C-alpha cells in the first residue's frame, strides 16, 4: 500500500517561506520547496516565482504582524456569522436596522464577554508590533 501525502502538504511546506526572518532565508526555503515539490506542483512554483516581487515587502513586517495577516480563519468566521444573520433577516427597513442586526450577530459570538480578554492576551504582541510599526495610528482613535 502506497501512502499518499495529505492534500495540504504543499501548504505546510510553504510555511517556512512566509515565516522566514529575511529575504535571503525566504529564498533558501523557496528553493527547498521547489526541489521537493516543483515537479508535482509546477503551477505553485510558477505562481510564487511570478509574485515574488509583491511578496518580498511582506517580509519587512515584524513576525507578529505577519502572523495576524496570515490568520484569516477568525475573520472568515465572523464574516460568515454576519452573512448568516443578514440572510436570515432578508431585508432591512433602514440602515439603523441593518447595523443593529450586524451588531447583535457580532455580540452573539462572545455572549459572556470573556473572549475579548482571551483575544487581547493572545494578540498582545501583535498589537504592540502594530503600534510600533505604524507609529500610534492604531490607538489614535481609541484615545
């Protein structure tokens, strides 16, 4: 019996590329990916090669910021819950009603209010990195 690699194996193999600390390290990791997966997935290699110039500025950001940018599951989950609530309602008589529906859908994600404290602790390093990188623009509206 031949063991087939999981479908997400190329994605896991690309992880060291976008987690690299420097451009040189990312290039090394991409060459390793290309050696291992290039024959089986030439389209992935071509896509990354063609987009390399757009990818390189991403590496200038702090590791914590890059982690937030790559973490889309939470955002997609919130968007799905909002879409579900809006779809269930169908139509709204005015903008205020639509905003109330979205507000209630978001608040239903964390009815006890404990999630915010967990989120703040989990993302504290990223928030600090955003604050430093973007020179206070993150908290300017909150003060």
